[in-house]
C-alpha cells in the first residue's frame, strides 16, 4: 500500500510540473485579461501540489 501511495503521489507531482509548464507556455499573464480565470488556473495548480504532498507524506 505504501508503494502504491508513493507512485500515485509521484504521478501527481509529475502532473503538477506538467500543469506548471502548460501555464507558463500557454497562459501568459499579458494574454489573459480575465483575472478570475487566471486565478482559478493558479488555484487549481496549487491544489494539485497539495494533493501530491498529502499522498506522498500520509504514510510516513
């Protein structure tokens, strides 16, 4: 169970890095005039990181 939890956490961390890269490349601040949408994207990105941290450290 610990290995499954670790692998799932690592998968989420890779997803976190991928969403960060996606936001950096495609959602540049100067192109987004809607600040609510921009903040929602950032919040979802941070929530992905929180889920990753919880999955990696819950069994330690």
